[in-house]
């Protein structure tokens, strides 16, 4: 997921996307613990996507406040 794609989302869509990514992160951690994880690089990708969504949500909130 690119930052430009995230910037195009509304606040509600960002919340939904964040919830979706956190759910995926949980599932990936569960798969890793049980030894079923095939693509371990996806854990890092999801973690970075979560950070990206949180950062842009915070920026949008600051813009709305100002």
C-alpha cells in the first residue's frame, strides 16, 4: 500500500483500513506461532502499513483542527 493511496481515503475509511490491518496482523502472528506462516515478509509489510495509516490519520486530524 502506497502513501498516496492512503491519503485518498476519508477518516472513516482510514479507521476501517486500520481495523482490517490489525486483524490481519493478529492472524499473521497466530500463523507464525503455530508454524503455518508461509510468507514471513508480510508481517513487516502489515506493520509498516499500520504505521502509515496511523500517521496519515493523525496528519488529517491535525489539519482539521487547525
